[in-house]
C-alpha cells in the first residue's frame, strides 16, 4: 500500500497532515509509523518522491521510449490492484458495527454463565465445610480433654514432687547434707514458682510457706555453720562443725537462696578476715604511719595467698571472695590513712608523702592486674583485658580498675608536694641567677641559648609528669600557677638581670670633681663654672657595648625566643593533662608577653648601640663647612666612619642571631627607622649657602654623594662583612629606599634656586609632595633665607599647596596629619628629635645645646603659621549643581589639618 493510499483513509487525524499544493504532508511521527508498517523499497513510497526524476530514471534516453507502452500497462495494472484493495477494505468496514454488537452480546452471555457457575461452587464449598465441622467436632473435644488431662497430670506430679521434696529437704537439713540438698532445693524452688498461680488454694499456700520456711532455715543454719567453722574457739554446744567440702556444698546451696543472704554472709566473712588487719594497723600503732605503708600491702598479699590456699575451693569462683576482701581492705585502709594524716599533718613531708603515694600506686596497679574489678562495676571490656591480655610487670596499666581506691586519701595533702616544688624552683632560680652573673662562653657552649632555660623546662616536664601520676585536678592547676610564677622570675632575674646596661662610669667622679672645683676656685667663679660645664659635657660622651656585651644581649634574645616557644608548648601540654574543669583557667599569655618584651628590649639595646656608634659621625657631619667645599671627591670621612661602625658591629649581631633571622631582620628595620630620621635631622643643620646667598653647588653635590653612599651602605647592612652575599629582605629594602630617597630630595630642593619663588615652591611640592610647614622652614634655614623672605615664601607655599590640593595634585597622607603638632613652628627639634630620644642612646650636651640654640634661632612666631580660609568661604563661586559648598568645606578641613 502506498503513502497516497494511506493518506486518504478516514481514520487519520486532521492534525497530522497538511495539504498544500495538492500534496498531503504527514507529521514526522506518522511517517515513521508508515515506514515501519510498509517496510517497502518502492521508490514511489519514498517521502521525497519526485515524478520527473522517476520518469527520467525509467526513460533515460530516446531508445528506452520503445518500452513505454509496457510501462503504462504495468502502471495501470498496479492502479487497478490498488483500487480493488481499497474497495475490499471499504466494503469490509460496512459490517464492522454489526459484528461488534454481536460479539458484545456473546461476551455478556458468557460472563453471566461464569457468574452462575461461581455461585454454585461457593454453595458447594459451604456445604462441604459444614460437613467437615460435623465430622471433626468430636476430635476437638478429645484434644481439649487431652490437654486438660496432661496439665492435670503435670500439676499432680509437681504437687507430688513438692510434697515429697519438702519432707526430704527437712530430713536433709537435719543431717546437714548440703551436697544432697542442692538439686532438690533447685527443683522445689522451680516447682514452687509454678504453683504461684494457685496461691489462693489453702493447701498450695501452706506448701509455698513451707518452702519459704525451708529457705530461711537453710540460710540461718548455713550462716551458723560458717560462723562455727571459722570461729577461733569453737563452742562446745555445737558438735556439727563442718569440713571444707561441706562448706563448699553449703556455698552452692547459698547461691540458690536469696542474694541478700549471700551478701550478709560475705560481709560477715570479710570482716572476720580483716579483723587481724584492723588490730595490727590501728592508728595508735607505730606500724600504721606512712613510712611503713608497704607493710600494709605486704600483709594483704600474704593473707590472700594463705586464704586462697586454705579456702579457695570453698567459695564458688563467681563469688569473687578474694576481690571482695581486697576491695574492703582498700576502703578500710583509705579511711584509716585519712584519719591518721588528718591528726598528724605536721609530721608529713614531701618525701614521706611521695613514698606513700608511689607504694600505693604500685599496689593499685598490682591489684588491677590480679582482679577483674567486677565487684567495682568494671565494664566487660576491662574485665576481658585483665583476663586475656595481662600486661608485663614493667608496663604501666592504661586503665586501672583499682585506681585511687586507696590513693584518694592523699589528694587533700598534695599541697605539700606543690609547696616542695615551689621551694625547689626557688633554689634552682638562685642557682640560675648565679650562673647568669658568670661570663658566658659562647664559643665553648656552641649555642646562644642559656643552658639554664633548658634545665628549667626539663624540670618543669618532670614535675608535670609526676603530678599527672598523682592527680590531674586541683594540684595540676596549682602546679601551673607555680610554673607561671617562676617563668616570670626567670625572665626578670636571669634574663633581664643578665642583660648589659649602659651606665657611665665617670658620673660619680665627675660630679665630685665638679663640686670640688666649685668650692676650691670660688675666687675665680667664671673659670670654675666653665670647668664644671666641660665636665658635664664629658659625662655625655657616647657609651658603647663591648663585643661580649653584644653577644650577651643576643643570647638573652635567643633565650627569650626559646622560652617563648616552649611556654606555648608547656601551656598546650598542661591543658592536655589537666581535667576539663581547669582547661580554661590555664593561661600563660602574660608570661609570653614578658618574653616578648624582653626580646623587644634586647633589639632596642642593639639598635641603640649601633646608633651610638654613628653619633660621632653625625656630629662631624653637622660641623662640616659645606658652603666652603670647592671640589667633589670620594665619600666623606664621616660616611666611612659609619660604614666602619656597621662592619664592626653588625657581623657580631648577625652571627650570634644566625638561628633567629627574623629578629635580626627586625633589628635592621628598627635601626633604619630610628637612624634615618636622625640623619635627616642633622641634614637640616648643614649650611650649604655662600655669604652672597647663592648655593654652593659642589657642597650640595658632595652631600648628595655622601647621602647616596650611606643609602648603599644601609641597603647592604644585613649582609655587611659576610662572606655570603645574601639578598636583603624586600620589606627592608623598600623602607631604606623610601627614607633615604627623601633625604636626597631634600638636598635637591636645597640646590634649587629660591628665585623665582613660584618655581621654587612648585619644585618643592614636586620633589617632596608630603612636606610639612616645619620641614619647609628647615629647608629655608639651610638656604640661609632671611626671616622676612621666609614669611613671604611660606605664605606662597601655603597658597600653592592649597591650589594643588584643590586640583588634586597633592593627596595628604595620614603621616602628615600625625606629624603636625599643635605648634609646627618648632624648628629643628621636631619629630626627628622624638625619634632620637626614643632610642635611648646618650647624646652629648654639646649637641643638645646646639640643637636648642638652633631651635630658638630658627623659630617663627606662631601667628605666621595661622592659615586663614575666610576667602574660600566668602568668595567661592558656586557651581550650577550647588556642590561647591561641600567641596569648600572639605578643602577647609584638609588645609586646617595640613597647616594648623
């Protein structure tokens, strides 16, 4: 069937086809179904069938037209065949409705017949069931009678056993045949439980009471037999003293009775076994004191061996009589020791206490190996560990089931141990102080860390391990407090006490000499005053550390670093050992801060020493007549002196701090931060102007060359004098380049002519964009500008700086705001002087006097630095959007901060 035929079928949905240009188009799904059904290779069935192509394929040339008649006839035959097929299909669909109706009626008839058949089967099944019930009714009655008869026979047998067993038990009890009593007693006890449901019957109730009476009688009789058997002096009334075998049978009978009976018997028996111990080690006896505590434990060992040898077979294994005796022994020993130590506290010393604790801990570990701890409530895992995996004699018990069974009594007296540790540490600290006063031989020790610090922490470790064995609660916390106390003492007495300090040795003699001069030369007062002044100047001479002092300071620094790291480890270990209640209370941050401070102080001392070595060079730099230099040569002598100071001092510090590179880098940073401002401060005091007011270019170039040489020396400072050329840290290099470049820019500004003033001011702001008024005045002083001209230049500088700020050319930094004090008119002694004083390096009185004089002479009245912004607020032009007021206010605030 072709697609054209299928397309005309009435069942095809109208949504699945589209008719365009007399062609029928099916959807993709319909085409797939048609191809699957037809499964033909006829080219006419192809979806892209083309009539012209098909005809050209049949008749490719003129010669092929000879068979056109046959082809037409064949096509007509196929058309006729398709028509016949369509006609038969259409006619076949005519009777489809009638056939379907007939099939439906037939199906309904079949369903009705099936339903009637099912009803018939159900009726027959019900009748069959009734017949089966009628047949098995008698069988069910017989089954019920059988069950009742069986229950009656069983009950009668139990009753017979109970009645007969009671009689036989009474006879066996009279004869004390405990070996024969066990099985009947168990049977009668179980049978009695069976008759509990018939307890409302008087006969059964009487029998049950008889069984209870037998159990009570047995309990009393066995208890009396035990007391008679273990009595020291048997009474003459009872002639039935039992042997060990009979006692063993009696114990088995006791296991069947009420557990309370066994508990009372064991309580009496254990007390009887420990009666001798209580008399021997009474608190009034000398043997009861702590120095003979091992005799207590030796007594129990002997007693247990004797007991198990004599009476081990009497008691069942599940009674754990030996362990019960041991537990009671531990309890009584703990109570006795607590009472004795409370009465004789003054007689306890740390050696005696530790002796008693060590003996007790060893004994408790021995008990943990020997017993399972079931009477102490040990877990099955702990019991299995003791039974299956006994540890070697020298291995510590990880989980001791008898831990603190006796040792608990010592915990209230562990303050004696803590006080002893305190005394030992105090003596050790005195020893460390004496050691620190001796010269430290660095070459022999081959370490920069004080050996005393290692000894201190080793002692701490031993104390912590020992205290953890004693108690990890309050005593461990008290020990941590003692550790904190002596860490602070070690820092103050040993480290700070051994740190070298600069104390001028000539102070006392100079003062005495000055006073004697004043009293002796009263006639020539001026001469005496001059001599006193000269002596005071000598007192201010620079004091330097020796090489041994520098090594000592570095050793203190590295020891502080070692202590700082070890204190953190100590704190972590203490928190790990102590109980959870005290974890948050252990804090050694204060002690770590102390060692941080010591390290910082040592670095500051090293910086001060290196600065002091440069002080003479800086003074020489200030005294050079720069305005008279007539040629530019190599670097000046004061620069060479500074470099020599670097080469002499820095290698010693670097080699000693070889294992503490971060602190050596910090030393370099802090030195540059303190030295460069001091150098710039001296730079401001250099006079570079000739008498005619012009700059000495050669002097400026020489000073610029010296500054560049110093910059190079500072960049090479970390590796100066080293055989290994190690690159300086990037952060250090950036600081040196930044600070020394500023010094170079100051010299270049000085080299710039003042005329014209506008160009000079712009050049200043270009080279030093963050310059302040005070610094600007110092530059004018270097150029020997007159005070009147300075005021005009400063005024021009303010206006130029404000204009640059408005145009966004200059962004004031936080450093500018901080550097501006309430009175920026102070001359040379500005922030640089503060940096000098912070270093703590001594300066000569001559330098201080010169600085004060320069400050006084170069000071400008404060009124000259008052900057008025009234013109900005009054005459500013507003923008169209009204934003000028906001901008003006921001500019006001900016200028007020920059020019107070």
